[in-house]
């Protein structure tokens, strides 16, 4: 007989697609009354609408007005915890990694 249950797992920061996590004793019951086995969970990472992942780094592309890139100024940009202010120095090239 199947039973629905919840299992709490700690997902480590920076985990990669396809990684497996093991939960001891939360698998199917053993044969002939033996102890339950381990539960293995395979991680699949959903794409984010703003951020892209490259290795352990997160990136996002933010268009800025030409006037801010030329003369300098501040822009607001998204972070995982909310919004942040970024100072853009004058003369910033068309594509800059900040």
C-alpha cells in the first residue's frame, strides 16, 4: 500500500543540475520486513526569468540609457533579495561586466 509523506531535505547552495541527494531511511520498505531503504532525489533546476547561471555565478542583462553610460549615473537592478543601486561610471562601454 502506498503512503504519501513529506520529507525535508536541505538543498545546498550552488547545487548543480542532475545532482542527487540521499535521505536515509525514507525509501521503500525493505523486503520481508526489513528496514526501509534510502530515498534519492534528483535535482532539476528551473530557469529563472531574469537570471542566468554560468557555473557558480548568476548573471542578468540590464539595458541602460545611453546618457547614463556616457555621462555616468545610477541605475536600479534586481538581485535575489530585492533591488540594488549601481553606480555607472562615465564612459562605460556598450557591454560591461560590472
